[in-house]
């Protein structure tokens, strides 16, 4: 039986890969999976095995194996089999936006089957999670934990697919046209959710057909008077600028707050009411270009910017070279808008590979580079279960989740040159509570002569009190709900910091300055942590690859 169960568990990632790739091999994999789980469940149903499960001491091991066998078989029969049949009945290429729009009816019809499959996998996952592993033998506990992990991952992916199927037809305007505010965040000047809002546009959707409408920039909105009302607790942390300037709506890492504020500002400025907000950054645009292929963009006279933008050059072009080649800020905004239009035109005309497009959006969402908000409560209740909601509370937030966010204090575009790492360090419990240090190391990699070799628009030219070439950043750390932020250190020395609460999450804020070539390490200590799950950390998506920023959690030995 052990061999059958292990063979079934090993097939789960293979099944996921073949489903994502749209391979016909998924049918064969499901057939093999069912054969293994049926055999294992049958073996676990014999009278002798049932009797052994009732015995003291050894009984829980037999019962645990039975539960795994039953769960695995239910996943195969009620989850994987109907899931593959449903997905293979869909023509995924037909869901790629093009000039004729998208027929969303097949996806609407598939939604109930996806929901049933997701429920079967989720129920099985919950059954395995309820098994206490401490009394089990290692040869039983270890496969159980592995099955839990793989089933949990499958459950998460199915939940995401089910969520998408339930709201995507409406959000892609299957019934009536929609209009979204599209924000392109500029990571060269960081904000908590990514970067300062730069290019803005209305993204019109009608039965899956995408077109860009009104285009503008955050600077064109000027000062919003009277200011948009925002949550007082967030205003205390991030200042009144949250409701006064489009460039600062996302000083808060809570994207639903930022998006709602941005939508209100846009409506005041243009008179256009939106059906939601979508945010992306240049790194996410590079992922989209992997799906659409390169696009051609008209370049200003005498500039050395590339006329053909690809997934390889778009990030450096938009976050660095544009400031060297186009000194006028208004012309920079116009270039950003032109790039966004060309990429979304390519998407709207069907110039994309469906598998690569799904991969691009999924990767962008997982890294926090693609964010979505809807004012419709039903849609938002689905969105907020997932990472692309950008929420700092709710069901998308892990119980032991920390957050590290960066807000520019330079008034410039110097973050292209900043490299960071973020690491959690689990320390010994204090007074019965867990304690964790959030360690953030930042390095300014700009050239030593940055003050003169980089354009004034990039360095800030000292206009906001920060010397040219120097980078000032507000480092913001969030702890899990109900914890406390207790101390802060800068390069190992205890230092003053600003403590707050955002809802029931503790927040610590500390500003640092980095000269070219300089590194500094900030450490926030969070105590009174009541959660006992393994911690994780979410960070502001910057120019760096997120996986290079977040380091594995370190555990301090306790004597």
C-alpha cells in the first residue's frame, strides 16, 4: 500500500504541469493516479487493516494511512478526473483577447465543475491537515506530511482557478462593457506596493476585447482638493499625502485602500467612473512581452532609446535609460504611455501565446507586480482571497505573515541602483511567546560620481534635502496580527523608530540614507507573537527579482 500511495503522491506535480501546459498527457496521468489510489484504498479497507486501526499505540498509524488512502482516492475520482475532463473541453487559445473579443460562455459553463473539483481537493486536504502526526511512526508521518504539502499546493491552485472562472466573465465584460483604471507603477521611485504611479490610462473591456482609452499621468492630476478621505490609521502612518496626490496613494501597502483612493481621484479629474483598478509595473510588462513578442515604439528625435522593446530590454529602458535620453518629465510620461499602449494593443489584437500569457499574469500576481481591485463587493470578496489583491489583512494573508515595504524619501529615481535582501530570524521565545527579527540589508550600487554622472532628474538634485547620489528610503516593517514591534537596530546599534498599528498589525518605520557604495542593515524585533505556524514575508516588488530579495528564514539555536 505504501508503494501505491507514494506513487500517487509523486504524480500530483506531474499532473499539475501537464494541466498548465495543456498537454493531452494529463488524461494518462489521471488514469495512472486513479489506478494507484483505487488499489491503496482497497488495501486499506480489508477487515484485517480495519481491525489493526483499532489497536492501542499502533492503531493511529494504520488509521492515518487509511485516511491518506481515502483522501488520495477522492482527489483522483472527484477532483482530478472531472477537472481534466473539464479543462480539456476548453479551447484555451480562444480565451486570448483579440480584435473580435472572447467567447466567455464556455468558461461560465465550466465554473460549476471547477468548483466541485476544488471542493473535493480542499476537503481531502483538510482531512489530512487534521491528523496529529506526533504519535505516528516516522515511516508514516513523513509521507503524510509530503502528501499534505502537495495536496495543499494543488488545493491553492485549484482555488485560484475556480475563483478566476467565477468572476472572470463578468470582469471581462461578458454582459456589459467595463472601464478600468490602469496604473503603471514605476519601481525606480519605490512605493510600498511597488513604485510611484506614473502612466495612467482607461482600459476598456467589452466581451474580452481590450482597448486603451484616456491616457494621462499622476503628475497631471496635481494636488487633489479637497483631499480624498482615507483611513485615519493609515493617514497617521503615511501622512495626508495619501489622499492629496496620485503619486502617493500607494505609500500604504494596502492596495484596496490605494486603488479606491486612486479611483476616486481619477473620477474627479476626468469625470470617468471606473469599474476597478489594475496595476502593473515594468517588470510585469516584461513578462507580458514574453507572451506577445516584441513591440515597436516611436522614439523621440536624437534619443538612443531602442525602437523595438523586448522582454530583455524594457525594464532598463523604462526605469533607467529613459531619464538619460528624455530629460523632460512630461515627455517621459508620454513615452511611458506610448509603451503601455503598444503592449496592450498587442494583447488586444491577439498577438500572444495563451500558455505564456497565463504564466506572465500568474508570475506577476505571485510577485505582487499585478494587482487588481474591484468596487463590486462580490468580485472583491473573491479577489481578496489571493495575492493579487495586495491586501494586508484578510484571507490572502498568511497567519504568520510579515511585510517589508519601501517608500522613497529622495524624491528621485535612484532605486534602480538599490539592492536589498530581507530575512526573517526566528529567535528564542520570550515569556511564552514567539519572537522574530526582520532583517533588511540595503546597498546603494550607484557609481561613486553619481551626483554628477547621473541626470538631475534621477538623483533628485538635492531638491528635497537629500544630497545628489544619496538614496533615502523609509523602511516599513509589518508583523503578524496582535504581535508587537519592540525594538529597532541600525547596523547592530539600537535606534529610535516610529511604531504604529495598521488595524491589528504592528508597524515599525525607520528612514535610512545610503551614499554610493554604502550598505546598511535595519533589524526590527517583533514579540508577543501568538501564531505558531511557520512565518513568511511579503516585500515590495522592486527592480530585483523577488526571489533574490527574500532569503530563507534563519532559526537561532535555543539553549
